[in-house]
C-alpha cells in the first residue's frame, strides 16, 4: 500500500459533464420523491376517529424528533469545532470539512424527519384504503411512502457527493470525510435514540398490556399504545432512513477516497455513476411494484428488488466498459491488476449486487415463518420460556455465521479481482459497496413499508372503524412489513461492513501519507499491542450492545410503572369509560430515550480517540478490525434472533402449538420481548457505530501520527488526550449506571410489588 | 520479530540440575495429591441409602467417561498420524511430537478421570460429615478433594514439560507443541461432551421436575436426578479439571517456545521455575485452608488463594533476581530491552498474578449475590421472564467488557515491559501466563469444591437421611461452590487468552522461520484478506457457541420426553411407590452427548486448516486474532450472564421478591435455565477452542508456507486441502442439523403436546 500515493486529480471536460449529469439525476430523484409524496397525500384520510389517532401519533413523533434535534445540535456544534481543530492540508479542507459535516448531518436528519412526517400521514390513509378500496391500493400507498423515502435518500446522497466532487476536485475526498462523518454521527444518534424509544414503548406496552392485563396489542385502553405507534415512526422509520442514508453517503465517501488513488480522475467519477444508475433503476423498480392478482405482497416487493438489481448490474457493467479504458496505464494512477479496469470495476459492482440478493435470501430463510428455523423456535415454545430463548439465540448465532461467510466471500472475491494489490483490493471492496447501493432505493422503500403498515394496523385497531375484511388486509401487510424490515437490516449490515472495511483502508492509507512507509511496522498483526487493540474493539461492540439493551430495559420499566399507575388511578380505563393519558407516556419515553442515547454515542466517538492516542496508530487499526469482525457477527446475531422470535410468536398466534392464550404463546411473547431491543435497538445501531468509529479514526489519524512520530512529537499531550477520552467514557457509563440503580430501588419497593 | 531466530539452546550444568529439581517438585506434587486422596477416602461413608445413590452416580460417571474415551481414541489416532505427516525438522521431532501428543492427551484424560473418580467418592463423605460432624470437617473433605485434583494437575503438567526439556533440549519446543495439542484437544472434547451432558441432564430435570411437576431439585421421583448428579462430575469436575490441566500445559508450552528465543538456555528453565514455585505455594495454601470460627466458607477459600498468590509473587521475584543475569548480553540470545532481565521477568510474572486477583474480584462482583448486578437481575423478575433475560444479558455483556479490559491491560503491561520488541513482548505475555499458573493449584481446588458440594447436597436430598441442620450446612457449601465455579471460569478464560496470544506469537515466528523475513508483508492488518480472516475467526466463535447451546437444547429435549414418559408409564412415581428408571436417562444423555461433541470439535480442528490452506498464512493470523478477540468477550459474556442468573434465582429462593413458588421465582428459573448451557457448556468450551485453533495453526504453518511459497509450492494441493477441510465442517454441521429436524418433528407431534 505505501506504493499508492494520491495523484493530483482533476474532474474536467467529459468527466465534469458526467458528474454534472449525476447531480441532475440526484435532483431528478428528489423530484420523483416529491411526486410520490403528492400521490400519497392525495389519498383519502379515513374516518374522524382515525384522523384523531393519527394526529396524536403525528404530534408525539414531531415532539420527539424536535427535542432530539435540539439535543443533537449540541453534539454537532462540538464536533464542528473539534473538526476545525484537527490537522488539514489547507484552510479550504479545514473549513469545508466542517461545513460539509453539518451538511451531512443535516441531510441525515432531514431524511429521517421527512420520512417520518410522511409516514405519520400515510398510516391512516393505508388503513382507510384497506377498508374502502382493498389490498392493492392500500399496499400501493404504503409502498409509495417508502419510495418517497428511498428516492430522497438516494437523491440527497448523490447530490451531496457529486457537488463536493465538482466543487473541490482534488480536495473532494478530504471534504467528503466531513460529509460522511456528519451523516454517520447523526444517523447513529437517531438509530440509538429512536431505537430506544420504539422498543421502550413497545416492550413497556406489551409487559403491562399483553402479559399483565391480557388485552391485545394496540388496545386503546393501554396508555402506551400511542407511544408505541410513535415509536414505529421515530425508530423504524426515521432511524432506519437516516441509517440507510448514512450507509449510502459513507460508502460513496469511502469509494471516492480510494477511487482517486486507484483510478486517478476517473476514480472520482465512476463511483458516482454506479449509484446514479441505481437511482434510475430504483425508479423503474418502484413503478413496477404493482401487485398481481392473488400474489403475496412480499412477492411483489421481491420482484421489484430483483428487477432493479438485475437492471443495475447490467447497466453498471455496460457503463464500466464504455467509461473506463481497457488498459491500466491509461488511468495514470500507477496502479494495475491482471484484469482490465472495466472487468475489475464491473466485477466488483456485480459482487455487491449479488451480495445484496444473497443476504435477502439468507435473512428470509432465517426469519421467515415458512422456513425451518422459525418453525423450530416456535416448536420449542412447548417446553417453556427458556427453550424459546435458547433456540432463538442459537438461530441468531448460526445465522450470523452464514451471513458473515457471505459477506466475507464478497470481500475476498473483491480482493481476488485486484489480484493481491492491497490498496486496489480495498477499492474493489468499496466498489462492491457501490454495487450494494444500487439497490438502496428499493431497500429503503421496502423498509419504510414496515412501520407504515404496522401503524396502519394500530390505527385501525384503535379507531374501531375497520371491518373484519379490512383488518385482515392490514394484518397481511403488517406481516409483509416484518419480513421486509428484517431483510433491510441484513442489507444495512452488509453495506456497513463493506463501507467500514473500505474506510479502514483509507485510515491506514492516511497513516502512510502522514508517517511514511516505515510506519508499516506498526500494522503487523502479531504485535501484542495490536492484539490488545482488537480485544478493545470487540469490547466496544459488546459494551455498546449491553448499554443499548439496558437502556431499553430501563426506559421500558418507566413505561410499565406509568401505565400501571394510570390503570390504578384513572377510574374506568379497563371498562372503556375512562381515557388513559397517552401523552404522559410519550413524554416519559421521549425524556428517557434522549437521556439514554448519550452514553452509547459518547462511547462510539471517544473509544477510538482513547485507543488511538493512548496505544498508537497500529493498535487503533487492530481496534477497528476487532470491532468490524465482532460487530458484524453481533449485529446479525441480534437482528436475526429478534426476527426469528417475532415470527415464531406470529406462528403460534396463527394457531400452531396451542395458539393465542396458550402457555406456548406466553413463551413466544417472552421471546419476542427479548428480541425487541435486539433487533430494533442494539442490532441496527451497530451499523452506524462501525462507521462512526472508522470515520473518527480516519479524521484523527493525522494528529496521532504527528504526535507520535511527527514534528510535534509529544507523548504528554498524546497521553493526556487519551486519558481525557477514557475519562469521558467512564463518566458517561457511570452516569448511566446511576440511573439503573434508581430503577432497581424503585422495582424493589413493596408498592411496586403490590401492583403486579 | 524477524530478527529473533532461535539459537541452539542446551540445558546443562546447573540448569540441568534445576530442571531435574522441577521434575522432583512435580513428583512431590503428585505425592501430595496421593496423600490428599487418602485423607478423603479415610472419611466415613454415610448411610446405606447414601452409598446406594453414590454408587449409582459412580457407575453412571464411569460409564460415560469410559464411552467418551473410546470415542475420543478415534480422534486421537487420526491426529496422531496426521501429526506424523506434517513437516518437521527431523525424525526425532516428527516421532516424539506425535508420541507426546498422546502423552498430553493421556494426562489430560487422566486428570479428568482421577478428579471425577475421587469426586464421586467424596460427595457422600461430605454429606455424611455435614450430618455427623458439622460444617468444618465437611468443608475440609470437599476442599481436600479439590486439592487432590489441583496437585495432580500441577504435578502432571510440570512432569510432562520438565521431562521434555531434559530429554529433548533444543528440540523441546517442537515436541512440546505435540504435548500441548494433545492436552488441549482432549480437554476440548471433554469440556464440550461433559458440558453437554451436565446441562442436558440439569435443564431436562428442571424443565420436567421444577417447571412442569413442581417438585424440588434432586427429588428422587425425578428420573433425571441421577443423570444430573453424574453430570456435575463428568462436566464440572472432569471437564473443568482437564480444561485447567490443558491451560497449564499449553501456557507452559507457549512460554518455553518463546523463552528459548528470548532468553536462550535460561528461557527453557525459568518458565518451569515459576510454576514449580506455584506448586509449592499451592501446597501451603491448601494446608492453610482451615475455616475459622464463624467465617464464611468463601472467605476461607479466598484467603488460601490470596496467600498462595502473594507467596508465589514474592518467591518468583526472588527466583528471577537469583537465577537471571542482570544484563541481556549475558543471556546470549541477541534480544534486549531497557529493563534488566530479572525486572522484566519478575514484572511479567507479577502482572499475571495480579491479573488472577483482579479477575477473582471482578467475577465475584458480577456474579455474587451480595452485589448490585445480581440484585438488579433478581429485581427484574418482578416484571417477568423477558426482563430477567434482558437484564442478565446486559450484565453478561458489560462484565465481559471489564474482564476484557483487565486482560487487555495485562497484555499491554507485559508488552510495555518489553519496551516495544515484538517477540519479547509476547514472551512477556507468556510469562504473565506462567504467573497466572502459580495460582492454578488453589484454583482447581476451589473449582472441584463446587461439584462435590453440589453432589453432596443432591445425595443428602435423595437419601432423606440428612437432618435440617445438616442440610443447612450443605446448602451453604453449595452456594460457596457456585461462586468458586464462576471465579474459576474467569481465571480459566484469562489463562486461555494469555496462552492463545503467546501461541499466536509462536505461530507468526514459525512462519518467519519457514518463509523468511519477506513474509512480514502477509501480516499487515489492513490487508483485505486478513480482514476476511478476522471475520471468519469471529464466525467460528459464534458458530461454536451456537452449536454447543443447540446441542444442550436437543439433548435436554430427549431427557424431557423420557422423564415425561416415565411419569406417564410407570405407576406410582409421584406418590413415591414406583421407582423411576434412572439408568435409562443416564444412557440417553450419554449417547446424545457423545454424538453432539463431534461437530464443535471438528469445527475447531478443521476451521484453521480451511482458512490457512485456503486463504493463506496472513489471513490465518487474522483468523486467530478475530477468534481471540471475540472469543474472550463471548466466553466471559456467557459465563457471567449464566452466573448472574443462577445467583439471581438463589436470591429469590432466599425470600426476595416473593420467594419460592412466586411468579418472580418462575422468571428467575427461566433465567437460570437459559444460563445453564451458557455458563457450563458453551462459555467454558471457548477456552480450549481458542488454544486448539492456535495449536493447529502452529502445527500446520510450516506446511502452509511451504505449499504457498516454498520448494513444494503447489496451489492445487493447497486448495484441495482447504476444500476437504471446509467440506468436513459443512458435513458435520449438516449432520447435526438433521438431528435437530428429528427433534423438531417429535416436539410437534400431538402426543407430545398432550403430555404437557
């Protein structure tokens, strides 16, 4: 790798026109998004009751996101100035890296907000359509809502990246680090905060409603139902949209950084062409998503995915052969491989697209109700709660392995295309990431479909205005939504691993640029300090997961106490004559989620700083590898165990093993409750975690090398920075532990016991 | 590291006498073991009823171990010949590496067998002493049983290593690879097989007995009780003894391999002196373990530990200053550091001893009933099964992080002593491992105390011949045993990480010896293939854990069906007039455990072969780092989550949160049942897994380098070997999946449902 040093690259002439065309496509995507939004809003709004409930959900979601953005503004401001203080090649990079940090964060937040704000308007329209017009129109509204978010994600991601390339040319990769970091940081906070919100409300509602009082989900007598529906929107919708936008942006950033070094000028253009093709094929995919008669909703959505993936693969290959020269020497970057540039590039892109399809199939197998794993988990409900937990954990652990094998095969395949050249191999990985991105438009659409249909069912149930037939349709759509949500998580993890690996390559590259080739000795994997780094990287993943799960438990506990209090103190709730104070629960969950998101967020930002400045540039590399390896497995494990439990419960509710109300059902409810924070809080938050840690490392590597070996060598300053970061983590963890104590005490009081 | 190449080392003159003295100490330790054994057997045997029950447990345990050894003989024979086929420096190494492989395996098996065979004789003597003589004599018998196993472990470990050093001199490190591999391989199988046995019987007995029929633990009406007690002996006793022997042997092996390169002749002697001192201080510790009036049993045992640790630290430091020269140049190995050799060596040893003490404290905090984590888990039982699971998982995840931080600090501290020299840093890690070893005598004694007191309680309960007061004493001893078991697991994991890191260093060292310095490029951590390796290493840990948990679930299911069948078909069991067929359950668990241990075992052996030959020597290094990093976290997570659940249940049974029979109790029983395979099957089996994978890598590295770059370069053969190994894993996993299907079908039959 020391051989590859960045050439001066310029995007001009035909290339300039091409990138401008990408900008135009990004604007076109945004226009399409606006069109889809209009289509959704044009649908009728349903009954008075529905509107009232939807209104409550809207207000709750708006209030939460508003407060969340105000909280995050503090973090963003600190990060803005911290970025300014970091070393940079020149003033342009220094200033605009910070400015585009804000742009990235703003886009990420905007996607989340826009997605949420349409989802809370679409939910009642889907419910109304299911009642009055039938399944296909209802599904259409849900999928168009998703398409809006998908096209907005793709549009804003491409817009940001292409403008930076046009504007900053040679400096674009450095400025993009800021853009990517902003997107990732905000997405991580939205993922964690929204994830805690949605699951605290869900688990809290289930514990009191289903388990203690024996009333169904979304029953209006449960004070936590509105909070539960708000959660779907701020977690599954806003959080996931921000997360996928971030995946999109960061993958592009990584590809552009490595691209300019491997492909020269063209390396700043080709990684933009591929997702631009993806944007076009996604638009096609959305228009093709028309349910055929008698076909399941999932089949329709899968068809859209496979079609747009196939179109993306073919078109990217054609683009590679037209745009890239057939000889490496013509690229002028000094890098080469055995395969010609078009074969190399299109091969990598196709690997990414095939990876997306493979993960779709694998996740479907491990979390779908029609396959063996979920059936087995459901069967273990006959021997009680413990066996359901154990079998779900097993499914999660094993499915993580197969997913990791597939991702590993993709990375290895990409490396093989490069024929052994270190830097080129990781550019191939980044290009595979771009391949994955071509499917993001449809993936986001699939994902947003989930919370919208979930909410539609909730509103129908609470309003009491939907007939048997309409409810049946909504249940079917909700089940489809569950599967699409699980699949999206799998794809999101794959993009995270590819993007993180590529960013990791940029990190070592930057270390070489700063420190010279001799620094290679720091990166030998058998160095004891590097092994310690790897251990710490794995530790952060485990701690982050533990903190997130714990946070949900704490916040859910608060919901349980509030709902119990309302049942106790407000007369007539169970009889339907008293009205629960829904807003109170929303307030509690909002407050707790915002408080809880700080600790995992601080951990993600400060851990690489502590390791990098404290132990050095090599151990930080070990740290990143340890985090990527165990993070990949942990993320899939958590997501799929949760998905399997969720659908095992659905199987039992569909009448297997004794059906609703049986002992077996109670056991699967336990599984589902354990799985909730797994699959919707901790698991998906690991994606942005990996990228935030890699981006922080990438941003600080210059400073570390400089303080360790450079002109400003100063061990005292270096150690002080590390200690400050470590202290920050310790304080944050300590504070969150203190909160735990209070709840522990609360739980233990006799008053609490009496209410059980 | 390429700079350190092995010098010709000879152990002669004073050194020869010293090593001979170590041999004598090892024989002395074995003599002490025999003495302790006699003391235990001299105690009175208790009532007719007790003898009859103990007899049944003995027979069951003997039958299981006998069948297990016959099964493992096949694996051992294959490994024996496979080792012969691997490259070696000369015929001596080739032959004696294989011969000492058998010796290592034999010692490992012998320790397990001897420990088990005394434990099944001690259990009823402890019960009788508790009834007739009071707490202190009962505790004394239990602890002497442990001391027998401890001294036998230390004696056989030192005996094997010192004889190899005396006999083979320069070739000793290579021959020791065989010795260590034999010990680790057998220990892994005994850990997995015994772990599956003990938890299948335990979980099966609990599911039918406690959960379905509402009868207490160890109730003679439960057909699985004898199997449960057999399990304590073959899993917790034989399995753990073999595991700790293996830790002992492998750590010594790693230290001796690295020692000869760092310290020359003296490097083959000093790593033997340290554990020999440990043997002597352990004997002192055992004799000092006399309970003081009114003191809890745990305090007595802790005192023995801290005393022997302090004596070990002081004596090792004195030995280092007497034995080692004060200048590096006098060592003649060409290696040096800033600190003088005695400071370096004694510093590393003390780090290891401090690490042991720190882990003792940490594990006690996270799994002890008197501290916050377990109290919090117990409190969550008020909100049901799911919250108990979530809080226990959180405790496990977070405690894993702190333990990893402590281990990481120890590795880093050891590396700092070496002042940056790669090879020397890892020798320091190995010496820290030797420091840990000084405490193994007492640790094994503490651990064996657990199953013996657990069994004593079982026999007392089943015989009905023990009064209230006697039962109270046994309950106290059992609780002490639970904590000592948890602590041992923590220490075992720490030794595993240190030994695995040191072995990993030997692996890269061997690669350099075979391939020359240019091979360093293969080990750069940012190589995409190496990242894939790390991903695969983490995958193996997850898959292994999933397989082990799954195996327990399957085998427990078989127990559940058999016990239910007996309740149904044998009249009068519940009334106490019919006698259950205990032997039938033992047979079923024996058969299933032996069938189930193959798949994880095959995975551990073949995975490094597939990765190494398939992807190369660098990716195999990444694989090992990925496995060590995620394996450390996973092992502690599983052990401590399980320990916390176990003791949370005890807290509730002691009357908190509603006490026995409450809803809260049922929730903690679920936690405990989930925790059983965590803490006693999957978690502890990860220790030998890490070492087996490192040793396999160390043994094959010569062949990989040779086929990849050497004289016999041959990619076809290399890929074929990898494919064969990968196919072997796939077939083994497939076969175990098929078994799962059958159980799944069985569970689903209406007949099975009726019996619930």
